[in-house]
C-alpha cells in the first residue's frame, strides 16, 4: 500500500503553512529506503526490488532480507551504531553490483531507516578542509566568515551558486555572502520574504540540517507499507521527497539541483547555506557531511563574533550604569543625572534621542518639540518591563500623525512612585528593499493544478519602506532591562535615604522644639499670675531666649529645605567688609555669653562680595560650633587674614580632641549631630555645618576642617571682589 502526498485542490496560505512535509509518503529516486520496526520490515520504497533485486514483505525479519556479500552485516552494524547515537545518522560505504554506495542509517519514531544511494562520482580529496576551518575560526567579522564558508562549499560541491542567507527579525532573509560562476547574475544583498520558507520547513531545517535535491524534475518513489499504519515520519531522512510547491519554486528560479545546509545558533535557525545548480548535480554523502561539519564550525564562529559584540555592549552598559549610580547618589534629581549621561544612554541603546520623565517634568536631549515629548511621555505604556515600539502603527492612533520621524521607542520605567520614565527614541528608517522578485504568492494554475503557487520571477524588485525604525533587538532589550533594574535600585535607595532623612528631621525637630515650647508655656503662665513687676524682666528674657532658640531651629530647617531642592541661600550680593562683620559678631557673642572668652585677630579691612546676612550666619555657625565643642574654660580664637590671590581666609580654632577620620568625612553632611563628640550641644539639628558649607560655596569659597594640636580648626576662604 502506498502513502502518497495528498494535493489540496484549492489551497490557501493556511494550507501551505500546514503542509505535512515531514510525511510525504515518498522519497527522491536517486536512492532507496527500507524501514524496520522491532527488527522486522515495516516499509520500503517502491524501487527496492529494481535496485537490490529482492522483494521485501511486511513483517519480514531483517535477518531474512537477502543482501549480497557483506552488505547485510555492514548495515546491521550501522543500525546498532545508529541506535546508540540518539537520532544522529550513522554512515558507511558499501559495495553493490561492483559499485560504491553510501549507506545512511538513523533511528526515529521507533523505526530504523536504512537509506542507500549510489555514488555517481568519485570522492575528490578535501585536503583544504583544515585550512578552511582555521580561516573561519580566525576571521574577525561576520562578512568574512560567511564568505570563507560559501567559497569552500562551492569548491567542495561544484554548485553554480552558493549563498549565505541570514534570517531577519521578521523571518525574511537576506543574502549576505555569495560565490558563483561568472555567467549568473548576483543575488548578493537581495531579500527573500518569510513566506518562501514556511514555519514547518524551518522546523525541519532545525531537525535535519542538510537537504539535497540532485534532480529538481524528479519523479517521487512511493513508500510501500501497511495500509493502516501511520505515514512514515521522514524528518531525518536524507532521501525524503520535497513539497511540490518547493519543486515549483526551484523550477521558477531555473534551478536544476539544490542543497541547503542549516546554520543553527543557540538552538535557533540563524540562517542557511543555499546552493543552486542550473542542471542536475548529485553530491556524494561524505561531501555533504563535510559541508554539514563546516556549517557547525561556522555557527560556532558566528556565536563567538556575536558573543564578542555582546560582551562589548555589556561592558559599555556596565560602565554607564556605574556612572549613573554615582551621579544619582549625589544629584539633586534623577532627571539631571540622566540628562548628563544621555549621550552614553543613546550609544548603549543605539537610540537617536532620549526623553526623561519624573513627576510633572518632561525633558528631551534632542531638538524634539516639547508638545511631542509630552505626548510621547503621557501615552499609555504597559508593563513593568521595557516596552517596545518599532513602527508608526504600534502607537495609539491619535498620536501617529504627531510622531514625524520618531516612530521607534523603548520605554524604561525607573521610578513608579514618581512616574519616572526613560524613553529612548529611534528615527524612521526609510530604505529601499531589494527583493528577489515581488514578495507575494498568488493562486494560479501551476503544474499541480489550481493552487497557491510560488513566485514566478526572481528579478530584483525594489520596494520603498517607511514608517518603521530599525527594530529593537534582543540585545537592545537586554541592555534596556539592565539599565532599568539599576535605575530602579538606585532610585529606591535614594528615596529610602530621603525618607529616612525626613523622619530624622521630624524626630529631631519635635524633640528639640519641646524644651523651648515648654519654657514659653511656663513663662507665659507665670506672667499671667506674677504681681511683682521686678520679676517681669527676668521672665521676659527667658521668653526671648526660648523663642530665639525656636527661631534658629526653624530657620535651619527652612535653609536645609532650600538647599536640598537646589534653591540658592544667598540674597542680595554686594561689596562688604568682613572685618567689620567679624567685629560685630564678636561683640554680639560677648554680650550673649559674658563668661565665654573669645580672641579675634584681623589684618585690616577685608573687602569681599557677598550677602552680609548669610556670611554673618556662616561665621556665627562656626563660632557657635567652637563654643559648644571646645574644651571648657579655654578660649576660642578667630582670625581673618588675606590670601596670596587677594582673597581672605576666616578661621575658627578651639582646643579639643581630634575628630575621628570616619566622622570627619561626614562633617558637612546634614543631621550629623554633635552629641557623638560630647554633650555640649543638644539643641541643634546637625544642619549648621551643612548650611555653612552651602553658603560658602554659593559665595565661591571653600569650607575645610583640619587639626593642629591642640586645636580643631574650621576655616573658609573667599576670593577677592571682581570689578
């Protein structure tokens, strides 16, 4: 009973895509096939009697199949070998009728398939193999390794044309290397539509990596088997008959013989080596096997090249992430840090522009209209992973007309609580695609009747493509995800620090305001009941001191808030005399603290440009710091002296233990309270030195700490006034 491929009378695209090409029920006529199941004959090709001179019968034990000479034993050993190789074919050369034949055996779907094909030409020595393999390993680029491969395969096989064909993201393919006879026109750079190789054909290219059709105009040989048995699965067969549609396709190309070798990378079909001959050509199995080995080496070389490119991108991404992490730690806001690194972000993501979003702020690093940037930022972006858009049609319809050239986008969310987004944009890539013929199949009457026929022309056909950007690759998406995770981590850490500082501030403020509030309440209550006017002055002074302390605390909080959001602390800048300012401060301190010894030395008038209120605040903070932390009963020394560049240095020294290095490194950070170094000052928020540094820096100066035994010294330097 024969199992012949069925022909659909009125095919559709769907029927073409579902054609069961792995169970055609027939083989090509340049060989024969015998299928065994559990050691008995289960099926055979109809040409076995003519080629072997035997007549198999269903269920015949394999040992009873009469084969000449040592062939039976050789094939039995080959079958045992194939059973141990997990589906991989086993091969040997046998002699039938005094001629060399190639025997290939494999085990699949509980069947042992024995295929024999005569060797029509002697094997030529392939002494160049090792040199070819070495050239592929050493080639530094994708173009180079592909060219070495097609040149070698054409030399080994004699095909008129050998092409390296790479699949694209949309399953279309492009010829990237070619070796051919001079009389043929070049297909290099031409693109073939995805429909030329349907999905089930791709699956077979993965499972059976080499396919030869030595005679395109062959007449298929049917398989004989039990009428009720399922069709024999020929997925791994070397003689399997091919789809009539594919045969028609090759006829339309003017091809007389073809061979394809799969390029498989990471268990995916990366591309094909496609071989065409204008007449019949039967390539011996050992030569085909060598081509298959070459394709494996080629796949390894391609993997190495792509891995090298991936490693370069990962190193670049890691460097960018490290820079971003550092910048985000010290930046006033995430957008400022990201904007400063926008060139690196564009480079890593291969983008043309970047939009940054946080809270209600939307900025772009390119000449992008603000209304378009806002529209892109506010369009719905789904999911917590990088969202990708490649073409205009991927965007919401109302936005498409606004996009202009910005049709590709990758959206990277990094701050969910504040709506933080990093949106990388790509421009529309207008290009002329060179197709190998118009990329459409049509329903027409072909050799197999009315059916979906392959393209009849393969002359170059050009198509203008627009409205799409270069698609985001798997590598682009991977780098985007790495950036997203790091930004989310850094942003979360920054928010945690801010929240901790906020809680710390509130805790300190509530604690430090409690005492003056209680004092004010107490004094106010006493004043209500106090009949003696002589006590009123003393109580009023206490009330004034407590309210002044509250005022200082609240002023520090307000100053910190202004500094934390990047607002300047200084007001009106004008030329002033720091010596006069210092004398006023010294007199004020002596009046406020009669028992406190303070010694000041100056070198005459000290002209600077600044805000007198803020500079007085900075100097007063340093004096108060020295008074609180200096050794009891020991004086605080102030000095104001000129610098070599015409500026002035103000220094405050007090006797004290040297500040530990770890604490000294954080002296000018907020909330570093003094009780860690003594119990003299329990009324501050730990903001004095932080605010002082900001005031000094806004005046173009620097604030520093040093220790010269036995003194702790804080000093800042301001430059001369500019006229």
